[in-house]
């Protein structure tokens, strides 16, 4: 009988210690998991093939390159220079001058706004000025001569093209 009582006491002691240990584990505050360093597995030939199809090194494809611009179209270079000087002086707003002197329908209707367009949409000289990496957003460009006349241009926005402008 004493052996049986000792076995029950031992079982009770072990059960209690297990419950205490389990409770301590459950109540313990969650700790921040250590971060796992990631490494890139170099696979030689397969890396070269995947780079060829990823286009990561060359930026977005040309169809994603877009610009938004305004312009004022006039017939002579002298007239274009006069418009440009008024804009640089700040004596008139671009949209007001476009409505007043532009011979392009976009000038009369939308204050010179051409909306958003892709490279190759406009005539070559116009595109070259707008998509030139040296042209800054908001900068007055021109006069740019095309078959339509002389343009004074302001690029309002450009997207795509990676870091080339």
C-alpha cells in the first residue's frame, strides 16, 4: 500500500511539473523571430538565359514610355521668339497665349494641351524635343521647326523610360 501511495505521489509530482512547464510555455511572450538571410543561387548558364528575357537592365519597353505636353504653334520663327519671351517674362500664362496666338486646334480648344502620347506619335522634330533626356519637366523648349510651323513646347510629365531622363 505504501508503494502504491508513493507511486501516486510521484505521478502527481511529475504531472504538476509538466503542467507548470506547459503553462510557462503558453504564457511566455512571443519573441521576434530571427531574420533569415536570403542568398541568390547562381546557376551559370540559366542566369544568362533568364536575364535575356527579363529586360531588367534596360528599363520598361518603349510602349510604356509616355509624355504629356502643351504647345503653341505659330507660322514664323520671329513670332515664336516673341511668344517665348512673353512666357519667360511671365507676362502671360501658357494656356492663355495658346488660345490667343496658336494656329493649332489644340491651342484654341485646350490651351495647347496635347494630352498623353507615346514616342513616334508626333512628327520627328517634335518627338526629339519632348523625349530628349536633356529636356526638363516644365522647361520652355523652342522654337522647334516642323512642317506645320514653329512650336513652343512645355513637357508637363514623362513616365517610363527608366533612368534615361
